[in-house]
């Protein structure tokens, strides 16, 4: 049985599982009450992405504990977006290493955690932070690469550009899937909303390019990369991201910077979604049975 919340219904239906809804009631003070089906099978899959993570982590705790009480012996979490993966070391004394804490928390609640392109850069896999090798990380960059390639005539595809060094793995994966060439910029971060982006020393005059990354929220890194690309004379700029965590003004900000089209997967619901991750999730879930 697949359990999902109301806002996950579109992706849940694409998974083609027996579907039941978790009903949520919100009290005036912000507390929530969740209601699950009164009887559950031995293996239950919960679909819950962790955008807006603070509230959703409480939802996962309540749902998992209740599902156990109602008959579930094995729980699999499908979290297309996995939050709190950025803070993977103690950058300053006293900081919480949220990656290890949240991954450990989820590993204690679920036998398997299936996610897409978690933000891992100083560890090789979720096995290093999730107990019992419970994490399964899927890659959506090849799907995005295929979409990008389909938007141009054969043999006339764009140059893929990673806005920072961390995007290199997504540029590489999308390029390997499609044969598209790619380069990566260098980023210097001065704060959450202030970054500098330096392009590699190559001729970009008249080229069509697609910025590709795993996560975008404010869009400031993509904006800086777009401005640098325009200064180098590119003909057109599009952007493709796995997780569209855009804040309210982000899309307007990207268009104002000269980005023509914005594409994303439905790992996070957004108006820019053009690629579904349902086949990826479905195959991984079947392997968990």
C-alpha cells in the first residue's frame, strides 16, 4: 500500500500502487492530527518529499509510528527531495551536523529511504550517514539531459553549464546520457544570497547554453551564472534543475537575468515541472519488495 498526503497525489497516482491518503487536521495553534487507514498491510510505502522540512519531519514521525501500530512491519519512505543534506560538517564550532542527524532519524523510522539526487558532496553515499545501508539515492540528471536534448534538432544541442563546482556531477551525468558537452563554473559564496560566479576560459560567443543543477531556491547562483554568460556573448540561456525549491520571486528573478526557459523534475511540485521521476521511483520501490 502507498500512503500519501493530499499535495503528493499527482506523483502518487503515477506510481500505480494501491493508494490510501493520510488525512491531516490542523489545530489553531499549528499542531497537526493525522489519520491513517485503520488497518495496514505488512509493507507500507510512504511518499513524502521534504521540501518545507521542519513540519514534514514531524509528519514522518507521527505517520511512521502510527503505521507500525496499525500493522505495518516494514516501512519504505519515498522522499524525492531529502532536506538537511547541505550541512555535512561542522563549519564553525558548535554547529549541528544536520545531514547525519536527519539521515539517522529517517533510518531509525524506515527500513528503506528512497530519494533522488540528495545533496551529497563530501560523502560517497547515504550509507555513510544512514544506519544499516537503508538509503537508496537515484539520479534524475539523465532524465533532465534527455529532455534538454529533445528541445533541439539532432546534433545541434546546447552546451551544458554547471553554475558551480558542486554541479559537476549533474552536468557529467546529463552529458553522458545525451552526448552533450558541458563545462562547470567556479563559485565563491559570500552569504545565502550573495555569490560570485567565474566562467571557464572558453569561447562562448553565439552558443546556446543550459544551466543545470540539482537544487535551486532563491536562484541567485543561476542569476550570477546567467549574467556572466551574457557578458560572454551567449545566444540563449535556459535552466534545468532536479529540485525546484524556488521561493516566490525566484522565477521572475531568473527571467530578468535573461534565462529564457526553466525546466525541472516533479521531485518537487512546481509550475516548471516537465520531467516525471515516477519511473525512477517505481523501479526502486519494486526492488524494495
